[in-house]
């Protein structure tokens, strides 16, 4: 018989230390997997919330957040300024040298503030629009500004309109219409509109698209909203692009259905009267001890499509003899490379009345009878730059006059 088979000794198993290491690795891998799933779900929730509702994104990370959010389907973009700043497609530019602001609270409200320093004359607040929102047609937008004015002055908006014609500085095109700051010390809202030529190409200081400017010692701003609007041409109910003439019968139809609209700009306080059986507007501010007053008019955008540079304006009027009246027309024009919102022109054949300020007016030749004054306008731009978007105004000294019709006719150079 052979030798008996000897049993083999048992092989040594993994040590207790090795088991602990393997279990630890398995638990770590499992925890990392669960954490990644949790973070992915949170990320998707955050992005969805940002896209579907006005998000409150800290301004410091607004540029990062903008890469995660598509604003092309949004109706507007907004930024809320102050201690807890939030951005929804609109971001303040703090790297513009003349636009650095500070966070302050006033009347319990946190906002951005700026004060005049170092002999400066103008305050500036700069803003950038998210690139995805620029997929909209933003040539015409409404810019709403919530502000508080501790001191009087003037406030407006300059926007980037690179490519606009007959504008002295298209990177800082004036929106319509600057507002007067009264120093009220209360929160208010002002609305500004671009003129159908905005490009928002980040050409302003700090690669900004627009800025709020103010000629005042101190200004607080807490919220800005930008909303696209239909262009002035699209808003027109009738096209006058092939017409040679537009007019308005004052007292009968001031709505602009004749291609020309009378505006009650700046509270002109003209009233409808019937004189000699004729409906007309009566401008009368004598009792307010005013030296002069104006009637404002806006030309239909479709009539200006073909570059209305030269025009004849005829005003049918009746002046009161005892007032010894004079008037002039002021229109939106270019003078060389300078944009003049109120360029003056006198009526044909009028005797000149010159004031100590150097302003010239034309004497009314025949008072107390209906007459027609004719004004010839050259180098006009008619960009609605005057009060409340007017293209021209009739300025009367002293402020009393009856006007029944105003007509604008195209002229050759």
C-alpha cells in the first residue's frame, strides 16, 4: 500500500485590516455615487428655476449664471440693486471708471448710490444686457428706472446705437426723454425709450450697453428693467411713406390720423376753442407770468422713413393784436456734426425781434385775422428728441395764440 495522503494545511485568508480597507473603499464609492446623483438633481432644479422664473442671482456671479440661463424667451430683463443684488439678464458694470457706485440704504431701502466727486459734473450707472436676450429685436426698448432723488437736477439714458445716422456720438445716443429731478426724496419710476436704432454692442465704458446719467449731486437707483417694444413704424396704423404732406387740424383731430400729431408736451395747457366758427387750439399762459410757451408736434414715423431732411412747415394762426406777438419754430436737426434738438428758424419775411439773450423771434405781421406762417427747415433729423418725443415746436412770445392747422411738406434741398 502506498503512503497515506497527508491533508493540506488551510490557506491563510485576508487579514482583518485588508477587510476594513475593502469595506471602506466600497462605502466611499457608494457615497460618491449618491452625492453625484443628488448634486445633478439639484443642478437641474436650479437651472429650471432660473429659466422659468425671475431668478435672484448674486451680482458677483451674474456673469457665470448668464452662461447657464437662456433669456431669449423672456419678455424683459431686470436687475435689482443693493445689498442683496439680484440679476435676471441685466448686469451692472462696476469696472467703468466713471461709473463706480456704492451700496447704501435710504428710507430702509438698499440701493446703489453715486455722488459727484473730483469736479465731475455727471453721475453714471452702467449696465450690460445678457447676450441671449439680444436675440430679440432690441432696436426699440423701454427702460424703466426706479430711483430716489435727494437733490434737484436732470436724469436720462444714453444707449449704444452704433450705426445710427446723423448722431454725433452713437455710442451714447440720448434716449427719449430726459426727466427733471425735483429733489423729492421719495422713490419714483422714470421711463425712457430708445429711438428705433439701438444696437447694444457693448461699446460703452466697461463694455456696457447703456448708462443712466444724472446731473445732480447724489442719486440712488434700485431697479432697472429693459422691455422690447414694437418700433415706431410698426406702431403706425397707416403708412405715409409715399405721401408728400402730413397735417393736423387742431381742435378737430389731434390723434395723428393725418400723419401729424399735436402733443400736450410739458403741460402746454392749450385748450380747444371755437373762434369765428372755427375749431382751434388756444395757447394762453399769460396769467402765469410766463415769457413764452410752446405747442409740440410729432411726425408719423412712416413719413420719415425716406430721410425727411428738408421740409416746409405751414402754421395757420390768429394772434391777438394787444399782445404784440412773435414766434419761431424749433426743430430736431443737425448743425454740422452737432445734434441740436431745438434748432430755431423764423417765418418767411418776418420782422425780427431780438431779446437780450440773443434769441430771435419773428413779429406777427397781421394780428386779429387768420394768417399762415411758413417755415423752411433744412438738415432736419426728426428723431423725436424734444419733450415727450416731439419733432418740432412752435414757440410763442408772449404766450397767447390761436392755431387751427399745421402742415408739413417735403422739400428738395
